[in-house]
C-alpha cells in the first residue's frame, strides 16, 4: 500500500471513535449556558475523561504527554499575552487558528504524530472560539480538564 493510501486508511479507520459518538451534541450551543456560565460538562470527569481515554487508546497513534504539552503550552502563551500584556483580542485570533494548522500537520504526516480524535478536538474547539471569553473562560478550562484527567492516560515519552 502506498503512503497516501496508508494515511487515508488511518484517517478513516472504522475502529476509531469520533467526537460525536463519544459525546452527543459536543459543543452545540457553545461553552456557556443561558446565564453565561461555563457548562459543567466541559470540566466534568464523566464527560471529559472518556474523551481523553479514547485519544490515548487509539491503536494507531496514542496521544503523548509531549504532544499535549505542545498544544496546551501554545494556549497558555496566548492566555499570558491576553492577560498580562493587555494585547487586543484581534491580535491573537491568528495564533488560535494556528492550533488547527498544527493539528492538521500532526495528523497529515506520513506517520501521524497525533490521533485523529485529538485533531478533531482541536479543530472543533478552534471553530467554536468566537471571542476572548470563549477562549479564556470556555476552551481553556475545557482543555485544562482534558490535560488533568488525561495525565494518567497519556503515553510518557523520554525527554
């Protein structure tokens, strides 16, 4: 099988779970309830841990602690810029969109560096971020929950 067909087979493998099969209605209606508070399911163990477990059990490419640290670190750097330097939201939007670019690149390699489910998580969340509040009070706590609940599941790599 040539490299392109191997990549396509990986990306469309029927054994892989999807965001919607793991979490019905994922991100429909955004991060916040009708009163503007973060929906508790985005930081609850019951909803987030099965998602991260599936990312870490992909038989083709498991999510590693190094990979998650790379993406989460990118988000923390954006958060720091917004909070400490007071840069306008519009100046960091492109940096947030770059998460989707990095995930597409990580999945598109001959030997993918991230599982498809993590790619889909990043892509779906980047598309859901429409404002500074979405990023700081919606996505970041949700991503932090994924990192926290995933710590015991991520593949550990040597430095």
